[in-house]
């Protein structure tokens, strides 16, 4: 099993150029969702979040279900407006920008949701090439729906996730895991400088999980992009990511280099909810733990 812990070239994982500003800066940030039972009531999905992520850094976000991991990624993708606090992406507050400026900022970000929004009757090649839409004119985008503009690029992106043979398949013929990887192949064709990936391994077996994480990390390192990945599998987070941010009940429990994350901290984080693959007490937190199951 290949160890990819040094992909960024630094064990701390900052990977930032000297003098470069951070990709993200959050200070005492709060995000609220409307409660399902009472539309007039609001509950905090994230509360008092302070976080800085350097350009080129690779970060795993862990925590139990409902901790706020997906909401945090939506905020980072400029898809959810905070209720309070400071939020900056590439030194800009997206919610003070005009619509056109905010659109340009979002083009520098790529959010890969756990369930990618792929049109079921579309061919895989077209779905993957949709990542290029922010770079194309309207005319080129329309033509590509009939005749894919760059099928070779789509093939190579799919092949990195062992999906090259699905290039001309229909999306609705793919399995759940194949759809997840198809969505991630889109990421490879984007020009984004911040890659935000939400629970990418939920439908993958252990071997594909290792391949997927390694591919995402390699891609981020090659383009010096920031990678923030939420994971329910603690063993993979500790094996691959230099920095671990742990959420529970909408707040940050700890934000540490992986060497400082202990089994006791992980146990306390999940308190009654067992992570998909826990860290054995007898092992160092940086040891490679065999993946027992996908969540």
C-alpha cells in the first residue's frame, strides 16, 4: 500500500508559498438553518468557527453524522451565506461582491458533493466535460452537448478512477460508486484552486477508497490547489492527510497535525457513534490501519 503522506512536500501539509495569502479565513463564523418543525425558528448548523487554510494545504474534516461537515464545505464553496462572523475566500468576502464578481470567485472553487448532480440520461463523457463549462462560451457548451468537445480529456480523468471503460455509458447505468467517481473525474477537469470534497468514499470498497484519496491528493499537489475533504473513515484521514479538523455539534473540537491526534481524542469525538474505522489504542495515530468497511 503506497504511503502518500509526503505528497505535498511537507509533513505539516501547509504547502503554501512564502508570502502567499490563505485560501480561506473564517473568524467566529456562524451558519443557521431553518428548523424543519418551525419555519420561524433557526438552529445553528455551525457556531463560532475560526479556521485558516493556506493555499496548497490538504485538510481532512472528520466528525460524527450531523456534525456540520457538509455545511462547512457548502460555506467554503460560497453556496451558503453565513449568518455572522468573517468569511473570506482568496482574500475576498463573496457576499459583499457583485453577482458577476462572485461568479468569478466561485469558478476558482470546486465542490464535489457526496451525491453528484449528474443528469441520468446524459452520457458520462458529457457529464464529466461539464466541469469545463465555466471556461467555455455558451456556443461551445451547446455544441459539446451534441459532440463532446474533448473526449480524450474526459477519458483520462475517468481512467484515473478506473472508469475509462464507462466513457460513453449513460449515467443512469452506473452504480452508486461509479457515479461518485464520475463526479470526482469532473474535479480533475476543472481549473479550480480549491477542491472541496464531501464524503467521497461512501459507496467504494477499500481498494477504490485508497485509489480515490491518493488521486485527489496527487491532483491537488500537482496544481498546488487547496484540498479539503470530509471523511467518515478516520483511519484514511489519519493515513493520508497532514492536518485534521474535527467537528461536533457544529463546532471545532480540535484542529491539529495528525501526529497529535490520539485514539482517546477520536473516541471522545464520536462519543456513542462509532466511526467507520476507528484508531486502535495500541497503534500510533499515523500508522496505516486496514480499512475494514466503507461507511
